[in-house]
């Protein structure tokens, strides 16, 4: 049965364990066929993922490799494994012994009550959760501001000093690069002027050397020589034009060289002023950035941060007001949540108590205690401060009085093993009625039950099976007898490999199996008579 339940779990998006793959095999494959109407929520979700229904059935497969890789296919389309989990919520509800043990914890009991209540709790719980998360964020920020006040004051002082230092220098964007170029020019003014004068003399001649030959004179001579004969050959005329353009260019460059040499000012005072300014800018770039542009960016960020730090007192006032407002809002939402849970608890307890009557516990009474714990730092509910958390202020506990006169006690303490199984089964059946799905799987939820109680468990599951498909894993013949179809999980061993299989039991085979479950012997006459009696009683109820 573990193989069957595990396989179904894989089809429903459960975790893939490579240990499930038989030694020597490459992969384990599970395939399932689920009949559903085309408009069912699961069918719509599957079609959105690209799957197709096959004659009103959805084919699902899951492959787990020996290396641990997992693949899923739905309706002939490869899909993420997570989609299987989404489909499972609308297809199958699995209830097992682990779920029963989980319901012994108060936190799970609160979740169970909220699930039963539906939107009556879900809507205020969503609003409460949003307000709770915001309150946590506001409280954390307020705590940070108040507990780190000294650090923030020191940060503000450093920022203020830096901004004042930058403001005193008043740097301009790109100023450091411009001053570096000017300092380079002023520092080499004499050599630059001399070079410009020599170049000008080479191009345009030197007035102090009238005999000297310059480039302009030579180019002009070449132009005159070609211009005189250009009419005889167009190619030579083109060259004359180009030499003429060269003469114009030489004259322009010579003029600009003369202007450059005249404008160049070797001013030691200006050079000293530039170097002093550069030194002031260098002090800033050592502390606040690689360049003046970076320094100005730092100043902009620092100003914004200083405004934020200087506004701490104002921010504290704002956050305190918001925190108080959120606590008031949380009190109202917590009260609404408590009221909804109390109302749902009454209905839930009545429904479970009614189910207990059909499970051979006619005098048992189930109640649900919804209470709060006082906390001076909590939120106010019903005029008193109570502890609160992400799910509200309520602690929920399922209580059982198994017979008249008994005081209600927590089910984990006040119920025997068999009683606990029936209480949990009653809870699951109530869930089935409030949140129906097409298929239910009950995995040994009848542990600890026997005799008449087991017959009532089987009868109740059969009743549930009239409105849904119910799969029950059981070792109790009283429960198995009420099934419309009984399946036997059997193992075979060829000496090297153990195989599990499922066999449908009908007629004589079913009587023999029920006899074995009753007495341990298939051929026991009394066991066979009891088995036939169980089957007849089950058919009469149907």
C-alpha cells in the first residue's frame, strides 16, 4: 500500500526521492488517469498549461530518474512539477496518520478551524496579516532610529563637515581637468612661445633675416611656375590649384601661430593661483571622490542623507503615530477575527459532534476553545491587552468530553487511541462536506479502532463515497466490507526482485480475504460466516 500511496503522492506533486527507483533501473514512472468534466477548475488550469483532455480524462505522468531528476507530463504536455500540486488542490484530499498527529497541535487546529470557516475568517485574516506586517516594519524602523541615535548623530556630523568643506571651496564641474591643462600651459609658456615663433618664421619668414627662405615663398614660386603653363595640360592645372590651396593653408597656420605666440602669457602670479586652486581641489578628491565630478555627486547624496538624518525627530513622530494607528487597527481586525472564529467554532464543534454519533460515540461532545493570552505589550481585544502574532490573537484548541459528566479535555490528553482516530475521522468528514473535492484518500485513519466502532467507521466512509470517490487504506475487515470495490496489495519475490501488485477482489476471493483479515485463516468456517455477514450488512446499508 505504501507503493500505491507514494505513487499517488508523486502524481499530486509530492517530493521525488531517487531512493524510490529500483536498484538497476534507470527511472521510476507513475501514470494516472483522472476523469473530470471539461469545465472543472483543474481541467481549466491544465488547459491553460497546454494540456488536452482525452475523452473527458486527464492523463498525468511523473518520471523520477535514478539520479534524482524529475519530469512531469499533463495531457501530453511537459509541465513544471509545481503544476501537479496546483491541480491536486482541486482533485484529491489526502488524509493520513501524519495529518491526524498534526491536528493534535493547537496551531494546526487553528488552521483547521480557519479552513472550515472559509471566507468568514479568510477575509479579515488577510486584512489583519497586511496590517500586522506593516506594523512589524514600522516598529523595526522606529527601533532602528531610536537605538542607533548615537551612530546616526555621528554620521550626520561627518556629513555636515564634509559638505561644509566642499561648500567652502565651491568646486565647479570639470574644473580640475581645466586647471590641470592651464597649469601645464603656464608652466611651459617660454618653450611654447619659442616653438611657435620658430614655426612662424619657417612658414612666413623672419623680419630680422630678409635673406632667409620661408615655406610661403617657396610654395608661391612653385604655384607661379605651374600657373604659367597650366593652359597646356589640364592635369598640371589641377596640381597648380592644389599648390594654391596649400599656400592659403600655410598662410592661415602662420597667422594663427603669430596670434598664439602673442597671446601666450607667462604669468607667474596666475600660475601660482592655479596651483593653489588645484591643491584645494586635490584635498577634496582625496576624501570624497576620484574627480571633482565625483565629489559633487557625493555632496548631492550627502545632502539628501543629511536631510534624512536631521529629520529623525520628525520621522520618529510620524512612525510613532503610524504605529499607534496600526495597533488600533490591529485591535479592531483581531476582534473581528476572533468573532468570526468563535462563530465558526460553534458550527464546527456541532458538526464534528454529530459525526461522532455516527462513529459509535453517541454521547461524546466536541467543543473548540478560542482564547487569548494576556500580554501587557499586546493589542487590546475585549478591553484587555493580549498577545498577538501573524495569525491573530487567538489560541484554538479542540476539546473532547467522551461521555456525559466528563470534563472537556484537549484531545491529545482526553482521548484513547481509538477515540482519537474517530475524532480525527469526524473532523476530516466535516472538512469533506465544507470543502469538497472529487476524490478522498484515507490512509489508515482507522488505527486503534475495532469492533462495532470499526463497522460505524466503514458505514460513514461508505456514505461519503456516495458523493465522491473514496480510497481507503485499511487493515480492518469491518471497513473493507463496506467498499464498493476491494483491492488487495500483494508482493511477489523471484529471489532477486520484490514486486508489488494490486488485485481486484470479487466473489469468493473477497470472502477469503475478509476471512483472512478477521481470523488470519482464509478457510476458517466461522471467519467465512462472519465475512459473509459483514458483506451482507454492508449491502443492506447501500
